[in-house]
C-alpha cells in the first residue's frame, strides 16, 4: 500500500506543474540566423590549392646530406647535420625479404624492451625489410646495446646512420 502511494505521489512532486513546463518551453530563444554566401566547387578548389601551396612554401626544404658522420665524430659526441638536425644512429639487426621474418625479429626485440622498428625498401631484388633499434644520438650507447644483443641473441648488428628521409618506408605497429 505504501509503495502504491509512493508511485502515485512522488512523480507529481518531482515532475513540476503543467504551468512550469509550459513556461520553460516558451522561453527558448529563436535559433540564430546565419547568412551563408553561395560557394561553388571552383571557389573551394581554388582555396584548397592556395592553402596547399602556402603550406608547401612554409615547409623547409631538406638538404641532401650523405656525409659519413661516423668518420668525423666521436661515438659519444653530439653533432648536427647539414639540415641542423641531430645526427642519429640505429642498430641494424637484419635485412629480410620475408616480411614475417622481420616482424618476428621485431617482436622478439620489443619483448626484450628494445625500441625496434622496420624500414621497407625497394631493391633490385624486390622488397627488403630492415629491422633496426633506435634511433639514438650517441653511437656509444648503441654500441653497448649491440654487444648485449650479440651476447644474448647471437645476432651481430651494425650501426648505421639514421636518416629522416627513410621514415617514409617505416612500417607501423
């Protein structure tokens, strides 16, 4: 009996009166009027082209830098390349024609908590997948990692220069 009374009376207490609901409904403002000018596909295309060219002009041009910094810098020395970017190094662990072999090595190294990535390159023999650790600024740290990996996994890696332009071939994941 008490439950039935609560079911009838409680909604009336919390619902408000019909006049209150009507007042709230009538006080809603009118939506704003937004004046849109007519745009054509040609206008939009011209704007997009202008934005693309402005963006392309704002991007600094990459200067090709094939200098071998391994010969001119100490292993623990910090240096900048021709683009005023830090010279970076990676440890190449292997190069595979089979994508699955590269993925398996990357997974093994990631499970051992090494920052590992794969670069896909096109060679005259077809696609090649290089597995690398890094990049790092100091070659000496990478040399220590190379010694660990050779000791623990019997993989003899080689330290190569990290090139920003190679990132275009980097496989995600």
